[in-house]
C-alpha cells in the first residue's frame, strides 16, 4: 500500500513508519516539525535500511497537500499530526482547535478530492472521560473531556463518524491509544518532549539521567491498590504494530471501526517507578504531591476487540517499556 503518514517524525508516527516499512508498505511522511526534528528521518532509514520521502508540510496547507496528492496516489492516510500537550491546550485552546480540528478538516478535504477514502486516526482513551468502571471497552460511552486537547480527539472522532455516515465508501479506523511509553530498542528513535515533561515516563527518565531532581507523584489517596493513579502503559512498538494490523479495516473495506489499543493491564505510578528502578538498577527520588487537576484514579483497556478482529495483542512487558525508555534517554543525551 502507498501510505501518507502525517506527523511521521513524531513519537508514535516514527515507530509506526518503521513497522510499515518492515511490512513492505510504500510510505511518504509529512510533518511541520513543530514537535520533532528532521533527523528522525535518517534514524528511521538507519533502522529500516530503506529511504523514506519526507516533506515539511503543515496539514493546514491545502495547496501543499494538493500538490503532494497530484504527484502521489495514496491508498491510505495514517493521521498522527496534532498538538498533544494537555496543559498547554488549556492555555491555548484556539491553537489546539485550529491545528487539530481545522488541520484534520483540510487534510480530509484534500484526500476526498483525490479519491483517497481510507483513513486511520490517532484517537485517545481520553475520549472516555472518567469511565464508570475498568477495564474500558469500545462500547463505553464517550465522556466529558477535562481539557481542549481531549475535546479535539472527541470532536474529530465525531467528524469521521459523520463523514462515514454521509459516504460509506470511507473506510476509517479510530484507534484509541492508552498510555504509550518505551522506545525502539535501537535507541535511535523515541519520545522527545519539549521543556518539562507532563507525562510520567519521560519525567522519570529525565530524573534518571540527572536532568531533574525528583519525581512528583501526583496523589497517593486515590481509590487504587496503593493510592497512586493507575494507567494502561503500552510499548510504542506494540502500538505501532497495531496500526499495521488496523490496515485490515482498509484492505477489507470494512467501513468505520473503533479499537482500543492497550495491554489490558493497569499499573500504578508506584509500580512503574519501582519497576523502572529494578530493571535499570537505579534509584529514582520522589515526593508525594497533591493530585493533578483533571486526573482520574484509574484507566485501563479491554483490548479483546482488537485481538479478535485484528489479531493484535501487545507483547511487551512493563519491564521492557522501562528498559527501552531509559535506553532512549541515555542515547539522546550522548
Ligand atoms: P508527537 O508530538 O511526537 O507527534 C506529532 C507530530 O505531528 C509531531 O512530529 C509534530 O511536529 C507534528 N505536527 C503537529 N501539528 C502539525 C501540523 N499542523 N502539520 C504537520 N505536522 C504537525 O506526538 P505523538 O505522541 O507521536 O502523538 C501522535 C498522535 O497520537 C497525536 O495525534 C496525539 O494526539 C495522539 N495520541 C498520543 C498519545 C500519547 O500519549 N503520546 C496518546 C493518545 C493519542
Ligand atoms: C500518568 C499517571 C499521573 C506525571 C495523558 C493525557 C492523555 C494521553 C496520554 C494523549 C497519572 C501520574 C504523571 C508526573 C505523576 N495523551 N504522574 N507525576 O494523564 O494518563 O494521560 O497522556 O492522548 O490524553 O491526559 O498520562 O503520563 O501524564 O500520567 O505522578 O510527573 O502518572 O497523575 O496518574 P495521563 P501521564
């Protein structure tokens, strides 16, 4: 398949491109590099041993997209491009709605014009809001998001559902990711947050290499086994492989399908911290702090639908994720 990957130099996009190339797909990457760097391309090429065409294009740039689609006939688009910082989205809602929603609309319009009706979208478990129970399956209702970022995911899902209802020729996979961490085992690609990380794992790895003093554990009074927040952490390589499997929806023209991509296991902040210390043989200083506004106690997936229908199941353990995240942080520093 010839696949347009938006946001392909980012964290999840770059790992997915590696897996797509491994399965002999023809990939073209576009990214405006607002949260990644062009050097990622050379590292993808090192890992895969293949050349990948890259274009510095903003998904809101209709003219550039049209030019690209005139020169390339895409079978499918996997759409990762977007802004994703929860806190920042509360400070800059208009930027988030413009980049994520307007950007997706422009992209969809161009794809429609050039008869590419196959689309895979990076959604998030955040669309479930505060779930009534765990594990969460795809029949759970979408909830109230606590930030503009979350709303962009929820709204784009609705746009894609409406698009498919209006024209069933569209084949669309909505993939709801749980908490991606880890990195490619080569240490050549991984997550590269700007400034102070918001997410748990990049914060831990920065403490591990001495870039930050200690981890702040946001709350130890939740209704969870040890009081700290529980999440479904998934290795980014497993997540990437999930995208390759999701192409089944496109190849078999299945219409619109929704899948959770998670492991089905919930781990607490303290379990992640202790596992990280054990596998990397390193001490991570931490302090208990008040709960972070907007956080929920626990969130983990029921991933059975993806197993049954796509034949996809996460393989990597929390130990693997902690080891590969640290390995990437060390490579990044050197
Ligand atoms: P990332 O920031 O590493 O990658 C996103 C890429 O999109 C970046 O390279 C950025 O430069 C690019 N981009 C942003 N706006 C663009 C625009 N207007 N035009 C072109 N390129 C643009 O983030 P990621 O973690 O790889 O996330 C990929 C997708 O998955 C995002 O849509 C994100 O919302 C979604 N997602 C991420 C997580 C997570 O925890 N990382 C969880 C659920 C969903
Ligand atoms: C995990 C746990 C924190 C940092 C976010 C987005 C979500 C999705 C993934 C994109 C929680 C605790 C964290 C720290 C801590 N992104 N924590 N100290 O909040 O589950 O999800 O990223 O779609 O939309 O909301 O992930 O990694 O921020 O937090 O104690 O310094 O770690 O309270 O329990 P979260 P996270």
